[in-house]
């Protein structure tokens, strides 16, 4: 039986700890945290959503939960091992040496959502989560697990390739693989920057309140072992997947890379190269719909009001067209 406790988001949210035992990467005991939005009086669910965050991130986007709830979809979010609510003393934030390790908590979270709701589940993910989920779905399909319990996949600026100069994807990647194998938790020296985090945080130039211990404005350090796992995941994606369900890929219309905040950061993806997202989206397999959102940030649902509204409209239309779960009238959350 699933035991739910009050969540840090306060009234209307609860969390459940998924015990994962000993960390296969040797950092002690680990768990993952499943968060649910408690249904309000009068809400009737016809399905559910399971959301997965990106790197240097965790679930705090309550407006996104409200949006899906208004469509009749019960909302759940998973803070993966060593991330957000699941980050504990002695852990290297977000560190795994193999993205397939996440299959354990993803399967358990999906089982809990299915047991509580009894209907189909739409999966949603942002950035690194947008790489993790397609790889998991492809493994599930190849293992012969039921595809019918997942109705669709919504990816918000998924990380499909390594941004930056071409040599980073060739020679640089080989170095990462070598060092990541022998010194996995060694930190990669990267130029400091807070442009994207500053554009979001209410304490800087943005409008969003979040826990900066779980989502630092400058981001967490990147380790060789973690980036090795990411690059191996990229390579698997590029060889072609079959996620087995309809997919919606949202991205900004442009990228703007800088280390310090300016107003241009508010209208572009300051983290990933959107051309790479467009290039590799076809590797998901099956029915994939890619929509650029003019003026969106890296997290399109944390964009300024205009692009944010457009992103919600696109998701609403896609849910109606591609799934049998949604028929309620459009109600776009202001925040």
C-alpha cells in the first residue's frame, strides 16, 4: 500500500518515498520521491500524467499540474534518485553512471500511478528527463512490456545531443567516456554562468519561486561519469528508438548562449541547441509531432506569459487529437 505524506509544496500536494536500496554507484542508500497533486472537489480523472524533471531541477511547477488536472488528468511527478527531494547527504547531485538505472524508479512510479488511477498515463519530461524517458520506453517495448498503459509522451526541450563546438561531440566525447569510466565523480571544469537560472528565479530576474539547494541558479557541477552516461544515451537515441506511443516535442524557436543574464535569455533556449532537438526528434520513432514555440525559454512552461500560453495550447490540442483522455474545455493557467 502506498503511503503518502505532506509535501514541501504545501496544501494540495503529497509525496511518497520509493526505497531503492543501496546505490549501484556506491553512494549509500538511495530513494526516489513520487509527488502527487491531490484532486480538488469535483475533479474527475480520466487518466494521469507522470512528469520527470531535468538536470539541476526537481518538480515545483504547480501551474503545469493544474493544467493537466483541468484536462481531467491526475498529476504525478517523480524526483529521481539524488535529485531534488531525493538528494541526501553523501550523494553527488544527479549522479548515475548508467541512465538505465532510472528504470527501477520509473517502473515503480508508473505502477503506483496505474494502481491509483486505473487509466492510461501520459508521460511528460523536461530536458535530461526528455532523454531518459524515450530510452526507457524503448527498453520497455523491446522487453515485451505492455505499451497500452502509456498513452503518449510529451517532451519539453529534450536533451537529444551535446551542444557546443563540433569537437565536443567527437574527440571531447571520447575523453569524457575514458575519464568517466575510471574517475566517474570527477567534476568537469566548465565556465561559470547563471544566465538561465537568473532568468527564472524570483530572487533575480524571473517570476518563479524554487528551492535553490535543489535547483541552483548556477546549476550543479557536471561529472565525467554522468556525462558519459548521457553521451551513451545520445548515441543510442541517434541509432533510432521506437517509443511505441505518439510523441509531442516542444522546443524554443531559437537558442541564445551566454554566461550572464540579459533580456534575450527570456526569449530563447539558453541551455540547449534547438537545431539539435529538431534534427534528432525523428529518432523517437512512430508518430512524432515537433512544435517550435516562438520566444520560449529552455523550460517552455516557465517562459514568459505569451510563449507559455502558446505551449499550453499546443499540448491541449495534441492531447485531444492523439489520446482519448481529454475532452474538457481549455483552461490555461496564468502561472
